[in-house]
C-alpha cells in the first residue's frame, strides 16, 4: 500500500500501469516518490538568528536505455502529471528490446528507526538548549568571543515503484548538531568547529549532557590553534589520526572507485581490479549497513538493499561502487550505492560510509618512528582531481613531530599528493579504528548526500606538506 496517492486522483495501480507502459522497452527505470521535511535553527551572536522549516513532496520518473537517461520530475503527484512525464520520457529515449532489469532482492533488515527527529523535540526546547550551549561555551574562558550553534533535522519518506508493481519503501531520519567557538588573545583569533549526528533523534545524541562535550571539543580546537606556529613545508612522514581524517580516503580514493568514473575510464583505478593498489594491510570498505550512521541506508535510491562492499582488500583492488545502470553496463551487479539528493536529481553511484579497517600498530608506535614529520588530526576543505587522484587538503588541527615526539601545534599545513601513490606509502595501520562524529556531506555533480568516514591512525611514509614557515 502506497502513502503517496491518498490525496491524489490516481491510485497506485494506475500509477504502476503508467510506469510499466513507459518502461516496457527500456533497460531500467523507476518512479521515485519522496516526501521530506527539514528544519534548521541557528544561534549566533547571543541570539537565535534564524529558524527555518521546509517541506517538499514530489516524484522523479526515470527511463534508461543503454547509457541514455531520460528524467522527468514534478512536485505534483496526479494522473495528468504522471502521464505528461510518461510522454516526455517516451519521446526522449530510443526503444530497446525490453531487457528491463528486475533483479532486486528484498530484505527485512533495518539499520535505523522510523523516528521523526523534528517532532520528537519541541521547537522551544531546541531553542532553550541552543541558549544553554551558548552560555556554557562562553563560560569556558574569557578568550571566547563568539559562539555559533545549530540544529539541523530531516525526515524523508521515499517509495520506489517499478514496472510489474514492485513497491519499495524507506523512512530516513537525519540530524546534525554543530558548535563553532571563536577565541581571541593578544589580537589573534582562531576558530574551532565540532559536531555530531546521524540517523536518530536529537536526544539520542544529547543524552547525559553530551552537548557539553561538543562545546568542549570546539573550544579545545580553537585554543590549540591559538598556540600554533607556522607549518613546516617539504616532503616528510605524516601520521593521520583516527576518524575524521578518513575524509582524505573518501575524496582522494573513494570517488575514484565509483562505478561511473571507471566505466568511462576517467578514474586512475579503472583498469586495476585484481591488482595491487595499496600497501599490505590496507583494506577499505564502503558500508551502508552500520546502525544509525549518517551514511547508512536500508535501501538505496533505486531500491537495492545496501551492503558492506569490499573495495580494497589487503592492498588488492576488488570492486567498485555501483548503481544499477553502471553495473549493468559493466556486466556486474549493483552494490546498493545508487543515490540522489532528492526527487529532482538523477541517480549516481555514491559513497555511504567509507572506512579503512584497523591493523595491529599503535599510534604511539607511529609517532615514535618519525624523526621529522607532522601529526594531522583533522581536515577542512580540499580539492581532488578524479582522473589523476591528485589532492590538496587543509589541516584544521595538526602538530609537528620531532624525534619521535609530538611537538607544537602548527597552522597552515596542507597535504599534497595523489590517492593511488599515498595508498602505497602506508607503513603502519593502527588498531584504533574510529568513525567520524557524523557530520559529513559529499558533493558530486552538484548533488549533496550524507556520508560517513572512518579509519584508524595511519603512518604514511612520504607525503608533500605545504606550509607557511619562512
């Protein structure tokens, strides 16, 4: 039973007939229906600066023939609108022999609940808590000059209707809590940012006054950077901390392992399946099945159940991340990585929770083995070229390593290299694998989707560090 046609002049059976009639000579396609609501509440400069609540309802209708995608979307779910979309799709694609791909296995697995995070906590209680966050963060020290805090919540209901009447459903909660603290001493200003979130209610992340830990971490980062000195530059060893630094793996390696780039042979990895692409001990997976994680999905946006996909195993490239179209064209199966930002967007292979698994070394061993290098704890923005894998990442928290000991915090450090080469320079893999705190959003071709990353501490033998030290 569909929930999307109750207030429409068309029922699910009539909609299915339109879908089947449209797609009967296509390779693939579906009717994707979405009902979403979202909120954002921002406190800045000691007051609530904005509070927004939005809703959206609509569908995306897709027909695929070969590698040609015809797409139509509308925020009106009606007989007239669906028929109009159907005619547009029919006129846009060439007829095929009707090899419509229906091999979707159903599962009862659920990796998050149907909770509505927006409704489980009142607006007044959210505003009250943001004011508490502001007061607590400012009370940390007289150096705190600015505090920004926000709540972001979302609930998205989707249904996917396929030719033949197959109907798949999912309800997806999502929250994020962010705190930014700016400190100033002797005319120098620095900012620390920290956040938490995932596919649960706000209260699941705020139990036992956990919001204080978020404030403490934002303040710690800002205060650390206040004492930082200019970063050294040159080629040196780099120790990456656990958790969020895996954003480097996500950007420099993960995108290069998405199916579309490899089908088009624009990825540096396109012809390397079965070959050694990383050091021994390096295993990278993309996992959509971790409970309540930001990048997890019960089903992807084509209805395929998500899974744990091994991408690189002990240094050997095993698989790419696939949606249905690229998998079909590459003569393989979808890995449940077909994702879209909303009903207004087409599907692409995208990451979920991209993780390097842990090894046997300790972070202490890594630090002690480095005579001169840096210890990178967190990253901000960066740039990546998918074709070559070349990247530049800015460190938001980093320290110098001198004679096997962590030294002063440094500012202005950038890591420069390329994904394929960096994977082969991994000397040690830590036993402290950690997930990020749940705040990641991935951009690709103008679409943003929630993702997660994770990794243990890593020692990379050789990497170019850009710095500001004269």
